[in-house]
């Protein structure tokens, strides 16, 4: 197999700004791309987003997905296991939507479609970040600019896709590629039990916790996250530690 490409996939409402803080800490010797399949208005399901991700990134891939990006990455593994050379899953969830979360998300979708959602996103900061990150004005501003900038139509469509996401637990036990699972130890949106479940399902998966960290781990602790990914990639694929 030729050296795989490294593809970074952001989460719900997020763009390349979610992964850019990590980029300086990723290894030499790999082609690195940030892919935004969830931002295409034509793609209305996790399955379609994963298909677009695969079509837009030829060859063998190491997919690094954060939150919704991890859900898309796990679906890409189901669709094309022969093309996925590795997975890094950050703060994500293999389970289908629960009835409780479905009700909460449908209420939020109504607000997104009405264009009245800024207060909701601002209130979400305390859930998305560890208290350390939530107290950092620059970090919060970057987050708000990114998510509010996505707009109500994007947020509604992406939330609908998440609501109808497939149950990745059904195919993860058949995964044969290396998998690294990262999770903030204080993640309130995809709690540590979700990361532990993925690690338990995937044969030989490695699980690492990021201390004093919430859901937005690539923004909260980019150096630690980048170093963990770089070290894992070096061991798996023999690439250099940093850019």
C-alpha cells in the first residue's frame, strides 16, 4: 500500500477552523487535507456525506473525524473498508440517536429554521467546552464565529442528518485498520462512555483521554491532540512526528 493521505473532517457547524490549530503538530510526510462533506447543501444524510468524502479523496485514507466528522468517518469505513487505512475518532459517538436527544434536536431545528438561534449557540458554549476553554474569550469568539457563520439552514440540515445517523456499532467490530480514539475527560456532549464503547468495539483500538478538556478538543488542546495523533501516525505508518 502507498502512503495513505490524512483527511481531517470537522464536526457539526464547523469548518477548517476546527482542525487548523492541530495542523502544525501533525507529521511530516503525509498529504493532509481538510474535507467538508457535511457543508454541501445537497448532502442530507450521513451516508451521502461519507460517499462524498470518499469520492473527493481518492486512494487510501486515514480519516480524522471530530464529533459529526467521526460519525461520517465511521460510515466511510462501512462503505469502503478496503480504502480506510486508519481512523482517528475525536469526541464522537457510534450510537444512533436516542429518543431524548431526538426531541431536543428537533426543537433546536425549529429555531435554526426560524433564524432565531444565536442565544442557543451562545448557551451551548458551556456544554461544548471545559470551564477553562469557556473562560477564554478568543477561543469562544472563534467558536461562535464559526458556528453562527454556518447559518440556520446548514445547522438544520446537519442536525437532521445526525438525528437519522446509522448505528455504527453494527460494523465497528469488523474493523481491521488501526484506530485511535480521543476524548476530552469532561466532554458533556459525547461523554467519555461513548469513547470507551467505541474502543471496546474495535479490535486493538487505542483510547486516550485529554485532560481538562470538553467536546471541542481540537480547539481546546490542539498541541496535545496533535502530538497524540502524530505519535500514533508515526508508530503506524513510519512518518515524521511534526510538520
